[in-house]
C-alpha cells in the first residue's frame, strides 16, 4: 500500500466514524442504544449496604431463580460479560479438541466474532451457506457422512441464532425438527440468544417456548436494555 492510499483509508475511516457519531439514531446494533431507565433505577436501588462477592450475594441468587423460573427446565446458570464470551465459553466448554460446531456462515460465532472460538477454544467451525440464515436438517445431514472416522473432525454441536442475523425466527416446529435430528445423531443444540427477547415478542411466546429443546443457551441481556451482561445456561 502506498502512502497516498494509506492516508485515504485513514480519512475514510475518520469520516465514517464522524458520520456515525453525528447521527441521532444508529441501528447497526442494539448496543448503540442507551441502558433502559428501569435498569439504571434497579442498579441505583441495589447500591447500598454490604454483600458477599463472587456471585454469593442475594441479588445474584434472585436472578438465577428468576431465570430458572422462566426457562421452566432444570439448568445451571453462569453470568458472563458479553455475547461473544458467552458463545465461546459455552461451546468450547463442551467440545473436545477433535470436535467441531456446525453453524450458518452468517452466524455471529462464525462471522462477527472474528475467529474467537478457533483462537480460544481451538475447535473447527463447519459453516453452511444458507439463503436466510436458518439451518435445516438437510443442511446438517450433508456434514455427517464421516462420523467415526478418526481422520476427520467430528461435529458435536449445532448452533443456531434465535432470531437469526437476518431477523428471521425459528418456529416451534422448526426447533423441534432440528433438536430431534441433532439428538438422534448424538449431538447437542446450542442457541445464540443474544436477541432472544425479540423472538419471543415476535412469536408471542414465552422464553422457554422459543428455545425448544436446546441443550445450551447464550441468554442475552445487553441487547435487551441492560448495561452489560449475558448468561450461559446449560440444561
């Protein structure tokens, strides 16, 4: 790259950033919106007295109980900082070094999380081209032809986004079909639920209904008005 091209790139990036900052509304990500006022009030109300650290406080215990109540299934709940961390920690915790995750090409774990799983988990991502960012059983089955071959990475987790990066949602029927197929082939279903509340509102269903029979859930809070924070749920 010559000097002129380099300067042009710097000016372009600077102008693009200024255009973004000058906008009153920016919809590239829910993270651009403010913290919900009810969250700010709750944080203010909690900021008094003394409490045990490292998750042993009463507020954390209440939050865990509330999550379990709405998910309506036996599960373990772990709080993490952000969505990328939730996905990477959840998936890499399960996979052995020779195992892989199957997902859409457009999924965050493959695209916008910039190689995080491969770097920190050391596991291969098998991504599938789709028209609308939704995985189908027929898509997954094409990648299960060499199961048991020690010379080939073995798919163990299928991960989907609910809703997808294109804004689509999986219906109950679609979720049931996917989870039945995944479990039949001795795999696990992970749902990236960074925007899970959007799916629930759109489908007019409860949280437990929009995740179906998932084994692992990245449960989003940042994109639902929190200051920060996600949850990993193992069922």
